[in-house]
C-alpha cells in the first residue's frame, strides 16, 4: 500500500459525493442531492444522467458489469451481474446503462426466503436503487445498493424496513424538535458505528474440520491446556501474519470508502476486532456487510480463514458486534449529547428517556432482533450480555434522573432542584459511564451501545427495532406535548413520569449474577428470552405488530413472514449441525477410537504374554473408559439420529423450533460431551481432526 496516499486511495472505488459533484451537471447534482437528503422522488431524466456518468466512471475504473446489490433474508448479500454491453448496428458492442436499469431490477426472487410471502407461481421480485448509499466497484462490477421487494411490494430484504424505520424516527423526532423551536432542522438520521469481532485461523487446519466448513463452528473439541485465562491476548502485540492481513484489509475497505479505524486483538486467542468510524445507519449497515465479505476474502489470500460465527469454539469467548447508536440532525447536533444550554439539556433528557422507554416497552423486539442459533450460545453465557435486556446509565446520569424523579436537589456544580429548561446539567464524561461490560444496552456519553448483536448478524435487524421503538416513544411525547398549554411544565412532568414508569429497565450492576436474573424476572418483570425459539414468536405479539405497522416499518404480512424465516433459519442451522455431528462421529470419531482401542488391547495382550507381572495400568484403564465411552457415543448418536428424523416430520416452524430447543440441542450436547472426553484419552496421532490447541494457536 502507498501509505502517503491514503486520502487519495480512500473511496477511490466509490461513486461518492466528490465524484458526483465533479461529474454531474449542477442541476442533476442538486436534484440527486435532494433525493438523497430529503427523500424526494427522482425524475427519470435525472436518473438517466446519473446512470450515464456512473457507467462512464465505472468503466474508467475497470468495471465491465453492474449489479443490483441487495440483502435478502439469508443474512448475506446477493448480486446478479449484467454486463454493460449492448450490440451495435455494425456487429460490435456499446457499453450502455440507462436510468431505468439504475433504478429498478427484476431478479428472480424464487430462490430467496420469503416466508410464504411470494406464491410459488409469482417468482418475480424487484430491486430498487437506494440512492442514500453510494454505488461502488467490486470485482470489476459496479454494485448498486438496492432494496428488494416482492412483485406486490412486500419487503423481502433487510434494507427496506431499515429505511422505513429511519423515516419513522425522522418523522417523530422532527415533531419533537419543532416543539423545542428547532425549525431549521430538515431531517434527523440515526448513526451507527458497529465494532466487529472475528477469529482468524490457518486455512489448512480449517480445511480438515468438516464442522467448521459446514457450520462455521466446531461441534466437537476438548479444551486446550491454555485458552484465554492469562488475558495475554487482549490488546496484545498483533502477530505479523495478522498485521499483514489487517493492512491489506484496510486498503480494500478504504478503497470502498469504509472508514476502518481501530483494530486490535480481542480476549480469546486468535480473536480480533475492527471498528469503523460511525456513519448513517443505512450506510453503516451496507458497509458492515461488505466488511464481513472482504474480511473473509482477504483472509483467504493470506492463507487464513476468517470465522464470523458467534461461537466458533466452546469454552472460549465468542464474537459479537457492538452497535453504537446515536441520533443526529442535518445541522450537526447529536441529540444524545448533553447540550451546553439548559434548553438543550431538556431536549437531551427527553431523547434519553425516549430511548429508555423504547427499550423497556420493546425489550422483546430488541432481544429477538439479535436472536440466531449462533448468538444463542453467547447471550447469557457470561461472556456476552445476558438474554435479559436492561439499560446502563452510569452513576452521574442515574443521579440526575433520580433527582428529577424525586424532586430532590442534585449535587452538581450548584446544589439546586433541577427544573428542566432552567438549570444547566453538569457535563458527563464518557469514561465515567463505560465501565460495565455486562450490560446489553449502555449509555456511553453521547450514544447508546447495544452489545447483544452476534458477529455474523446484519446490524439491520437491531436497528430496525431500535429506530422503530424510539420513534414510538417520540410519537407519544409529541402527541402529548403538542397539546400542552405550558410546554415547560408539561415537559418536566412527562420526563418525570417516564423515569418513574420505566426505571425497572435501568440496571448498572453485574448482569452475570444469578441475583440479577432473579431480580429482573421475579421482581421487575423483565423478560428473559433465552433462545431464538423463545424470542422470535414475540415478533407477532399484538403490541409489537401494532407498533411496527403504525410506523409503516412492516405490514402485518411482512412481520409474519419474517418471523417464519428467522425461525426457519434457526431450525435449518441446527439441523445441519446435527447431521454434521452424526457424520463426523460415524465416519471419523468412532473408527478412530476403535483403531486406538485395537492397539491398546493388542499391546495389553502382548505385554501380558511377555510378562505375567505387568499391570498395564494405562492400557487397561484407558481401554475400559474408552470402550465405555464408545457405548455412550453410540447411544447418543442413535438418539440424535432419531431426533433428526422426527424433526423432518414437522410442518409448523413454531413446533419444529421448540423441538430443536428441547430435543436436538440437548442431544447434541450430550454427544459432544462423550466425544470430547474420548479426545482426552486418545493419542493425538489417532485423532482424526485438528485439536482446539492447534486451531487456536495456528496463526503467528
Ligand atoms: P469504545 O471503543 O470505548 O467502545 P469508541 O469511541 O472507540 O468507544 O467507539 C466505538 C464505536 O462507536 C466506533 O465505531 C465509533 O465510530 C462509534 N461512535 C462514536 N461516536 C458515535 C456516535 N455519536 N454515534 C454512533 N457511533 C459512534
Ligand atoms: Mg465498544
């Protein structure tokens, strides 16, 4: 990489604002800008002009094809490439790309999950250009970020509801801002900086593990003598091979205009993190999808594999994603940042309590927005936040809210009763607020950090729910305050009331303690949805569907289809894991143990022939236990096979997901337990797959 030229490199493969400004006529640029910022419909002539310049620019940068790049509910991105070529009269070709092709595509939708939305005879789907996310070039292809819908207009992707949720919160926040006299604000946007964790392991070893290949995680594996207990990996020196990978990754990401900023080692061996600078939620979502894709690609180039699974190794910390979320205005004000004047502070507090109420009212939606088979292994397992959603505010802010709630003096700079809109609040310092790593949802000075996301999750789902839930709190406040005779008094009373009604969601203590689970569920009545099978059906709770429909984020049909698709993903994932386990046990583990048993028994016989006095302690005890274990393994595998075939008979996804939770997963765990014990007793030479120690310490 040419280090001196990072500014030139940055965004060089992106049709960004700089390129648009330079290449489009003033009128076309102005009208496109209005579409991007204010969601104004684009004229056909403008689309044609943009398409023409986009194509010329793309060809200059080596592109031959274009694709509508979208995010179906498979969790990854999809693309279908078309070349720019059109036959010309003289038998040659022209490179063409029209406004129509830019704005709309019609991919075959039949191979993407739709949860029954799209009848089988109607396979057409639409992709529609999202001009708020810049087009970019990847693998000689101009990629145009698009939303993906069915023929009848129902969303089949993650971007559509995300954009709708951003509009919902924009609508409601603007009503609130008007009440505070901020008439100059044209729009508000939510912003996100997602911190991405991942593992890097050696490709040769990866290739030897069918479980990693088929499921992304190890389904067997005894703990190595050294794991993460020495805490020597976190922020440790980055190994040369990893450093080269990161350098290469940065270059690729920067070219795509992705603001990769921070990189460091994480807690577990072979675990790392990448944090970008935050951007608009919709752009951050696209960028994060691209980041994950490019991480995998670059790792391969360096002879490694990037694991994005939430729990690649049992007993070792898994990977998550922290969704740092804030709300800002087009005038550059962060609405979650305590202001400089008393009035700004009152506004800040209103937005703050709006988030608190949203998290309390829609705990279940936030929980289910991060629910996947993979993430179920982390949440509540004392390495990631618990499955119970709560909000961490820190001492200072908690004291302020308490003072407001109780009408008691707040010991700030001056000891006075806080009257909102009159008294200045002290400035909060972020380092006093970010100590508690066990909280799922923490205020960190000028943003909230939702920490429950899984590493492979698209951040879209979490932000759809978060934006919508906060939009709903703001809607209620706007309805109330717009009617108020005395705005300041009404505001004060409202904030006080919201604090009182929702303080049960506030918790600054240790989220890992047994006491918290008891208190949260029994005293406070918070929900503890432990698995995807428990969480996902709540999407269809009346209050949730009503809220999402009211804010036009989902139609009722879309909510139903989404719930089914997410549960289907859960069920399919575990099914593949179960089948992989059976395969590995029958074809590899049992035969390997048998070979070793054969050697042990042969040795014992020969040794005893050689001398009647030998005890053969090692041989006999190992043989006895291993032989016992093979019996248990055999029983467990037959048990699991039974479950796998029963599972095939389910037609209702709610029933099959409960079956997965109650029957399949426990059976898989039992099988694993015996195999892992056998691993400790079998000679490494005979063991068919690389061990945890080899995998975790494979890159240096
Ligand atoms: P930490 O590492 O302590 O969690 P950082 O300040 O490094 O905190 O931020 C982590 C992530 O939060 C980064 O991706 C950063 O860009 C993002 N971030 C910072 N400020 C904001 C904000 N106002 N809104 C959204 N994300 C933010
Ligand atoms: Mg963080």
